[in-house]
C-alpha cells in the first residue's frame, strides 16, 4: 500500500483525489458508485472498486466483495443491485418495491434486484490479491471461493439458454452497457411506449442531464422486460419461449471465461482443484469465438437469441474478448485491427479517449451514456487484455489516456470521447478505483 505523498507531483495529486473519492463513497461495508445517482451497492462496480481499495485500504477490498456475495441468491445469482435499507426506497428508480425480491423463494433477507451483471468478480478478486497478497486476503479468498463458483455455475447452467455453453443476458442492464447501440436491434422488438414512464418517476434525470442518459422509450422497455422476468418469479426455465430479450454478449461471456481462469488461480491458493476451471475457460473461449465472432466485420458482436442473428452495431463490446488469455491469434489480430481503426483509435499515444461506440457510425452520440462516451472500466479491461497478449505499448497508450482524463476532468463517471470533458457523476467510484490501479 502506498501512502499519499509517496508519489511525487501530479501523480500524487491524482492518487489523493482518487482515494478521497473512494472514501467519500464508502458507506460502511460497501462503496456506492455515486452518492447521488446510485446510492446502493452495484455488482460489477463493487468488483472494480475492490481492485482500487487494495491499493489504499486493503481490508475494504474484502468487505466490498464479501458484502456483495452475502446478498447472493440460493440459485447462485449475484444481484446487480443490493439495496441499502438505510437509504430511502425512492432515492433510485427502480427501487426495492419495484423488484419485490422479498416475495421470491431463495432471495436473501436484504432487498435486491433480480438481474445480474458481467461476472468480473473472480477476475477482480484474483487481480486484487495478486497486487497485494496477504493472510487476510487468503482467508477472504477461502470464504469467497465457493460463492464465486456458485455464481459461475448459475450463469453456465440456468442462463445457457442457447445451449452452446454461453450465458444469455435477459436485460440490457445485465450487460452493464445499458443503452449501447448493441441492444438497439433486440430492444426494438420489445413492446413499449414512452408514455409507460408516466406511471413512474425516473430519478436519474434529476441528478444527470437527460440528454446524457437513456431515453424514456429505453426506460419503458427496461420496465417491460423486468416486469416479464419478475412475473415468472425471476426463474430461468423456458426463457426461450417467453422472455422478450435474450442475448449472448461478448463482454459478459469473455468475463465469464476470464473469471474461470482467475478461479483456477484462486483454487490453487485455497487448496482446491484448478483443473476444471481451466477446462471451462477453454470451452467458453471456444464458444465465444464460434458464436460471437463475425469474420466479415472482423470483430465480436452480441447474438440475439430471438432472431438467431448477430446484432450489427460495432461497439466497444466487440473488443472485450481480448481479456480471454486463450483467444486465438486470428481473433486477436482482427480485434487489434478494429481497435486501431478510425472507429476506436487505439494507439501507443492516443489522440482521443477510447469511445464506447464506433465513432464513425451515424448513431454515435458523444454525450449519451454508453452510445459514445469513454468509460474507465472498459478501458481498464481492454488494457488488461492487451497486457495479457503482450501488447505493452498499446496498453501503455490506454494507461496514459486514463491518467490524462482524470487529470483534466476529475473522477467522472464517463468522459466526452472527443474533448475528454467529464460527464455524469463527478465523483464516481470505479473511475477512482481503476485509476489507483494503473497509478500503483
Ligand atoms: C448504470 O446502470 C444503472 C442500472 O443498473 C442505471 O443506469 O441506473 C450502468 O452504467 C452500469 O454499468 C453501472 O453498474 C451502474 C452503476 O454505476 O450504472
């Protein structure tokens, strides 16, 4: 752990800013993504946040993950939101009353959502542990290991709707990239009208500029999809026959594969057998390539199980299978070509931040959430993948870009992909956490 002040000059200032941002969002046992926009615990946020805590307050790495997994459902699903009972139910939409998790058999005592998010947790736990191995860390890994295994098992069984060894997401919120153009095709088939939202009160647009957030029509569809899933008690049987949104996402599945490899590492530390994890990682990697790689575009796309087709948009999701250490050379090279093209502009010296969507596309929106702006967790994951494949110079380009963004704009939630201006929440936890990781 590096004490503030040990780092000279500008890096020291950023280090303190990032640590103070995390401290400000610490809610005792977990860290909120943002005090205003997201006042509860979010699943994949906590994974990224845990990585940051390892560098400044290591004990919080393990509380962050432990508190999240305490809310794991009996079937193994890790809910995407764990509601803090001390925060008013109306502070965030949709709040605990909307999800009604307490009515579901197998849900925990604390109120949660019924959806999941990309399973980056084993990856994060292993990354944090390796950055700072300790006896406390080993004890935490021993406690977390069976829960991480159950999380992966849930996704690999209940969510393998397509039967090809990949997990399906049942809602765009499960992707973490809520309104990405990747979901436009499957979302257009979900029945809804913007007027549906008159029955609800959105809270996000109170705290953030509505022009930077998903639209009311998007929200109407989000509500329709949750309502359908909730009506079936959040069960996953027969989803293919009855659920309006079913997609195999490249990031979600790459995270699942990379987490199996992380679990192999964790298994060795806790005295379990790493073999089955390595085998599963190989199988998931093969399925990601077979099902989600498109040789014509030279990148990865989500597969819409309702049409059987790959969705056409070329978003940053296409680059994320780089986090799979076993990705074949052919796909690594294709993805690198896509990343270095004018669409994404990856370079050893970036002239602009990495966007979340193809910047040459007609539906590229530089201000709107996941439809163009640059996001630190995605940049961190792609950098992690570049390092795994030995592309150190390109990885360094992303690291410099991350540092420059925060230096100029602060720990914002997302950044304008041309100017680097800060957007969304100004004190956002995963931005701070992942900055600490690249500075350390
Ligand atoms: C955003 O998603 C939530 C819904 O889960 C929202 O918009 O209200 C996404 O950026 C998601 O990836 C993130 O985990 C969450 C909290 O930071 O916010």
